């Protein structure tokens, strides 16, 4: 009796029509008068250690077990991914580039140089294009940051999270206080602008410990400070083994203190979790919050792209090895869907209400193709609840609205 052995296909198909510009340009429910600014996000998925709070698409890499990081193959996959997506963004200028992860600074400066050069060869970058690289102090080596600058990076985002060794250990970080300070000092020396990431409401953190962290962060004079409340996300180590964190009221008090101290230091709050000196706001993140477009390449990267008659969201294959196989075969996109008309108002408000300055009514129409009547009821309710203010052309969250942002955003959920 003969045994029939099934032959597996060489490559599993990705999302149909994902990079078919004619399919994207067919008639649809929207009529956008103009396309928003476009950004590029590049995901480098590996890190030295998976942090227990992290729900990003990041994967531990151990030299001892797995050999050298597959820089060359991954870069080839990124270029193939970008090449396949070019018809969707042809003729559009890229205003910002963000290289995130994972820990992108695990990649060599030579690899980052090649990546940026490959991007420049394929798309038009704005003359003042902001190119940001996320960096972990645990990968810090003297002169390494300068080499990233020489490669074309214009802005570094340094993931410090805390200057307290006990808290860094609880967060699973691979660096200590001394490495964090050295990395930030080097970033300040090598770059005209950079960002420092800090977390609060950490396991066992007291108000006094927060004060110490803040004092150290501000002493380093960062032009931009991002502040994140530690949250317990599903499918993380902390979700299975929750640490004891400060009560909600204590966490709110910590945020109030952060807002007070940053203002005194000359850092203005321009977004729910971001504080910056004038001229140092993160332009890439601003484009997200203003409902701009972004092409995401790399393992698990997300895209939001506007066309004349629709807005499309895409997701790349998540697992790095599968992503490389798929991208090199020209089918990196695992999912591609139009944003439903009923979902657009909430999607827009979910983003722009994070901004202290809010949005203009004309921008709402431009970015969604919808009439303001679609959010009129939510605006009225939010104003009545003291969560936002508005005039004839402009809407912005109040201080209370920023404090209770989730409650404010919920008012714009589509009717079920």
C-alpha cells in the first residue's frame, strides 16, 4: 500500500490584494479631499530579555543559543517588504521614520546605516525628516550612539524606565542605574534632540522613590520626557504573576507630581504621556495622534494608509522567522482591512484626544471624510461632563479630560 505524503506549500499566502493599488483605489464609502502626512515605522523585533510587563511583539535573542543576530537576512526582508508596498505610497513624501522594537540598538550601526540608505533609495524623505531609533541602556557602548548618528539617525529614544536598581530588576531590565545615566549623557552629547522614557507606579514604588527618579531624570536635562504608567497587560508575565503596585489614587498623585515637576523644568505637556521643550516634540508620534498615515514594515508591524475612497489597516506576519520567509516571497502582509465607516469617528477621537491641543473641526473632516455630525452627540456629552472644551473651529480635552481620558474616549464608541 502506497502512503501519500502531502506536500506543504513553500509559502503561505498573505492577505489578498494587500499591495494592489488598483484594488485600493476602487470606489468606496469615503471621499477624502487630501491625504494626511505619511510616516514609516520599522520594527526590529529582538531584545536581550523579554520584560515581564511587555506585550509588544518582541523576542529574546541569546547569542549563546542561537548564534549571531540575523541582521542581513532581516534587512533583506525589510527591503523586500518595502518594495512590495511601494505602489501604495508612490509619490508620497515620508515625513518621519521610527525604528522601534524590541531593542533596535541591538543591531549594529552598520546595519542601521544600510537600512536608512535602502529606505532613502526607495522613497522620498522630507528634508527635515525626523529619524528616531529606540535604544536600551543595556546595549550602550561608548561611541555606539555617535555611530548611529553618523548612520542618519536624528533622534534617540532611550528606554531608561527607572534609575532605581531595585525597580529595574523588578521590571526585568538588563541595565542598572549607572548604565542608564551614562547612556542618557551620551545621547545628549551625540544628538541635538533625544527622548528619555520613564515609568511610574512601579512595584513597591513610594512617592519618595518617584521623586528621586524624577530628580535624576530632570537633572540630565532631556529635551523630551515620556512618562508611562505601568499597566498589567494580558498575556504577559505580570498578568500571570501580578506584582503589588501603588493604588489608583496614589498613581494619580504621582502623575500630578510629574506634571508639576516637568512644568517647573520647562517641559510642556503636549500629549497625555509626553513632555517636551519647544521644538522637541516627537513628530512621529504626533502624526499618529493626529490620525496621519503610516506604513509599518517588519515583523508584526501595523500600517494605516488612506486612499481616495477608503482608509486601510494592515498587519505584517508576527513571528520573525515566518515574517522573513513571507517578506522575501513578496507576501509580508497577513491582514488587510478597510476601516469600517461606523468605526472611523471613534478611531479618530481615540488618537486626537490624547493631545493637549486637541484638533480642529476641519482636520476631522479632512482625515475621516465624515461630517462633524457623526461626533456631535459625543462632543456635547463630553463638554457637559467637563471633559472637553470647544469653540467654533477647535476642540480640546480639559485637564479633567486628560485625567479621565478613557472615559472621554468611550463617549465616541459606535452604537452597538
